[in-house]
């Protein structure tokens, strides 16, 4: 099976990527005031939402979203996370997209849109206000589970971090072959998001695993390393890909 995801499309010259038409992948977190999800649950669900869209038949081959996804990947793989509650969420859920459920988190992902061409139902949603907490520290990830490791030295809002875990999951997806993708998809894209210890982070970033380097347009400095995608199937070297990660 040949898809636009056989290799990272934006792996060329950054100037060339920036010269291409710019698209963004919208993600919306269902966030009610009285019952917010746990932070780690939201981070994991965001990553799974990105993978779910990438694997969807509408986003590959001759699918109705494939042209948009391909154009998005030919530029910077921007992702923006917004929040919605009540009637806003209901209206957002009526637009074409995919809703992915976590333990309590609910994230809807949409096909890419032009950077300045958001649907009005999504454009009015707020980016800020996605600060979440974990009521209890997450347990150690199960052996053999793909893990997206966060940089322990960076502080990012939940919305920013949701975009970053989505980037890391996407970089891992690009590195997998068809059989590995199929296996991951059949598991429901099982994964964990955890913060690495400083010592573990030093090891992770000197290996050959996919590493997200942020463009630095929001919250953190340009070139900051934010997430490493530690998928058990990944062991061969590949270059890292700078990405833009506004919330």
C-alpha cells in the first residue's frame, strides 16, 4: 500500500517548506468546566487522534481528505489545539472529522485547513484555557507500549503539549512500515505519554528515535526538543524533522 505517509514529506529544506501553502491540523478538546479530563489522558488522546486521522481511508490514497493531508505535510506539520464546551462542542462535532475518546478525554480532529481559512465554528474557539492537571501521577508505562517521552526541562501548557505529542506520534507513524502501522492501528493506537527523567532524556536524545524540534513560534525557544517517540519497532536511524507547533 502506498500512501503519502511513507516518509516525512517536510524532510527537505525548511525554506522550501515555508514557501509552500501553509495548512494546519485542527484539534478540539472537549473541556467542560465542571469535569475536565486529566492532563496525561488529554495528551495521549490527542496523539491517538492524529494517528487515527492519518490511518483513516479518507486521508489516504484517493480519499476525500487526502489532497488536504498531502498539502499539509508538504509544509510545516502545524497543529492547533482549541477547547470547546456545551453548545460550542456540539457545533464543532457537526463538522467533518473524527472524535477520539480516551479514559475521560474527548478530542476531535479535523482534516487540515488553510492557515487563514478556519471554519467559523472552529475559528471562534479559544486556544487558551487548556491547563490541566493529573489528580495522581501516572503509573509507569506497560512494557512494550509505545511511549512519547516529554522533555523534563520544558514547561508547556496542556494545549501546547497536546500539539507536541501529536507531532511525535506522526513522526513515529512515518517511520513504521505497513505491517507495523497495521498492528498499531489494530491496538487502537495504544500509547503512553510520560515525562522522562533528565538522565533518561539524555539517552533518548542521543539515539535514533524520532525527535520533535519546535519552531518556537509559541511558548518555547526555537529549536527546543520537546518529545521523543519511543516506539518498540523503531531502531533504524532517521533525521529529525523541525515542525511548527502552535497550540
